[in-house]
């Protein structure tokens, strides 16, 4: 989880800070470096990529006997991975979009947002998404995992 969370927090904070500092401030939707322009693609694509990556790593580890679990043979991993990654991307994107629209409705269309505070917010959102979409695919995949029986080797003396 730390492998995903820390780099996403740092990189997204730096990217947002560099983008927002060009203007000194930003808006929710109005300018070329708006908050929506940075957060919406991140909120859609980060869950998709993380879901695919985590599910692939777990299923590969199970098939190589690197973990004590095996994946049910009846499971179509690619279909589940595709369906779950698209669902995660859409739900996350819609939640972030609705949050931005609600915040703009509450404040004002022309409200100027502090660049540093928004960069911190984008970094924290990236960290939250990284943690959340590291665990959610594993929780879903747990339904299709079972413990492999241990084979004991006995020696005759």
C-alpha cells in the first residue's frame, strides 16, 4: 500500500503545485489549470490502473504459488478485472465531479482557490485513492480465493 500511496501523494502534489503556481490561484472549472482538469483524470484513471495492477499481481502470485491462496478455476479474471476497473473509475470520477460541482455551487463560480492548499488537497486525494483502490480489488478477489492444501512430505528413516 505504501508503494502506491506515497509516490501518488508526492507526484500529484508536485504536479498540482507546479500547475497552480503558474497562475497564483485557480478555480474549480473556469481556467486552463483548473482544479477539475487535474483531479478528474486522476480520479478516473488512478482507480482503473490500480485495480488492474493489484488484481494482476494477486492472481499472478497465486498462480506461481507465491502466496498460500489459489484462484477459483471458474473465475474469468480478465472479465472481472475489466468490469471492476471500469466501475471503480466511473464511481470515483463521479464522486469527485459531484464534490467539485457542490463546492462551486456553495462558494461561487469566480471564487479563487489558493494554489498551495489545492495542491495539498490533490495530493491527499491521490493518497486516499491509492489506499482505497489497493484494498477494494483485494476484497473483491477474496471471494474467489481459497487456501491451498498443504502437502506434507514424510521421510522414512
